[in-house]
C-alpha cells in the first residue's frame, strides 16, 4: 500500500471512530482530493414533516468535502472555516450519498464542492466549503491510526 493510500485509510478509521458516527453510522471512502459518504435514511433523522432534517444534509456534505480536503493534508487536522448549502429536495427513505471534491487549493485554504444524491442519483442538495489546516497534528489521539 502506498503512503497516500495509507493516509486515506487512516483518515477513514479516524472518521468511523468519531463518537458522532456511532449514532449516524455512515460509511466513508477517501481518495486523492475526493471523498464519498453514504448513510441509510432512518426515521430518527426526520423533522416534523417526516423527511430528513437539514442538519443531516449538512453533516454529509461537510464530511465529504472536509475529508476531500484532509486527503491533501497529511500532517495536521483540517478545520471547516465556512460552509454554504443549497437544499434542493426532501428525502424520507433509501440512502443518501455525498461526494466531495477539492476544486481549489492554496497554502492556507482549500475549497471543496459537495453534491448529495438519493438512491435514484437525483441531486437533493449541494454545498461549498472552505477548509484550513490547523496546528493540531494528525496522530493517534485523534484516531488517526
């Protein structure tokens, strides 16, 4: 396995070990400048109108773009600086898949785009985020193993 591939696997393990993901139970795959997160819709994600709450949309889009950015930074933890989301349609069954891609990178800023799809490959949301390397080293304390 290459050093880059090992970095992606470590990031995936870090993601899956995060306490919040014990509740959501998503699945993440990471590659060079890209990431994909998949989540099965459950009724406990619903708002009062029986569709998935926007917070879940945000989580998936932020996670996908955040880890796309993290794939390009192998020494420190990345931080979300800002995120903008467009909600396009509701979802109440099936699965949600977010795909994040880095579209711009400088020394201190990475810009990512994310698209969220339903099981029929219909776009249900999209978003853009800006990410910055922090001063927190990537190590086992973060679950980076």
